[in-house]
C-alpha cells in the first residue's frame, strides 16, 4: 500500500500572484463535494516576482503558514490510516456536523420552481433574519432552536409590508419548509436525530373559501365574458376542480379516452407533484375543442394577467357581489359536488388532496349553510 502524501503546490492567478494549494495522493474524500478530490486551496498566495520588501515578507509569511497547514494535513492523513472503522465513522459524523445547515436549506430551496420557489425564498429569508446574519451548522440544530424559530414566525412581520404581521397560515407555510428540510437532512444522515418528529407544529387557521352557488354559477356563464378563452377555462375548472397552473400546462397527450368508461386526464399536479388520473364529463371534454398535436397545449395563449383582469370584471357584470377569483372556481366545484351528495372521500380524490382533512373545510361550509337554512324558519 502506497504512503499518503500532501504536497504544497502553486498555481498562477491574476496580478502576478501564485495561489497556494495542497495536492493529495492518493485522493481524499471531500465531504462538501461528496467525492474524492486531490486539492485543497489554502486561500493564500505569493508574488511570483516580488516588487519590494513588503511583498517578499508577505511571501515568506504565507509560505510558512502554508507549510504548517501541509504538515498538519500530513499528520491527519497518517492518523486516518491507523483509525478503526468506528473511529473513521465518528470523524465523518463530526465532519458532517461542521457543514452548514443554512446552505443546505438554501440549496434545497433553489430546486423549486414558480410560486413555490418564491415561497421557499421568503421562508429562507425569515430563517436568515431569525439567525441574525449568522450561519448555522448541522451540529447546532436542536429542537429548542427550531421551536424558537416557530415562535419567531408567529410574531414576524411580512417582508413585503413591514407594518403587517404574517398571517398564521403564512407562518405555517414557511415553518413547513424548515420541517421538510429537517426530514430530508435526517434521511440523508446529515442529522442524527429526527428533530422534525420532536418539534411543535403551527396549527392551521381555517381560511375563508369563497365559492358560488349553482344558481350564481349558471348566472355567471350566462353573462357574456370579455375574454372567451378565460370563459372556457373557467367553465373547465368549475366542471373539474383543476387548478389554473395545471390547466395552463395541460397537453393533448394527457387527455385519454377509455372504452366503456369515458374521458380521463392523466397529469402531474404542479403544487403537490402527485400523479393524478381524473375522469372528466363529456361537457368538460367538449370545452377542449379540436384535438391538436400530442405535445401541444390544450389552452394555447393563456396568460395569468388576462385571467386576473377578466374574472373580477366578468363577475361584476353578472351581478354577483362576492369576491371571486379564478381559484374560487375550484372551491365552487368542491362545494357543488358535496351539495349534490358526493361523499367527501371521492371529492378529496378528485381534488388531488393528500389528506381528507384538507377537503373537510368544504363539508363544514355546507353544514353551516344547512344550519343557516334551518334557522330561517321560526313559528314564534
């Protein structure tokens, strides 16, 4: 077995300087890059042609420092060769503990897309604010620290409007991002304790879900719409419950017909990343128009700005006084289904909810409507 060696070398950089680095043989495992590497740059440099006495002295000092680092690394290599498997594992744990949890969190956030990316960025910004500009290593992540961050979020101000506190549900959304990061870090052995399972949660506050009754829905679609494409996707959402983001990216390859069963949409939900197979009615299918190429968008030319501008105007023209956005068509679909007698588990599956508890809010809305109706009749 060949002996491990750490050699001090130089590499030319800008302004007539030479960067100092260590070249290892054989290569050593690097925890940051997760691979074997031969070099460690020391962030020290010397002048290739020192112009004066100061540069000569700087060269001597930096070379001396670099040689001390080389000797220390050589000593570490020699020790590693006589360590037992258990000792090496403990050293690896210590090395991981010294890695940055904050940078790991940021790296995970960068993989997100669209609106989800924006939410992750806000969550990370609040976490950085909580850390007050400091880094956080894996070895310093504790239950107490994360619960302190929970309390911080519940009192934090909005980044967009510092005069306004974060809503409880927004705080929950940001807190869930750190919980997701903790779960992943534990799975990857970055954390030796499942901190996520030990921390307290933020309870969701039930939010107002505006929707239209069947009579209001029919009135809206009987009202001329300033944008025919917006009208078409609005009807499609009310008939299927599909979100705008999934309607926008819907392609003809995702529309399929099953003999003796009917039409289905097979797609991946952008919000949950779950693969869904959703049956749609003949009425919903007819809204799609003439089939085009498999990879072509079904609703070509759709723009969110047109939708956001058209829907409020159209609702106002119909005489409906409720605050209705495009997403309310999804709420309308759910409440109309439950009102018509569809069981909550089926509605939950049709909406693509991972948990039926998310769907139960619509059932409570219907129950309240029943209670309001019962209280309207009085014999006193």
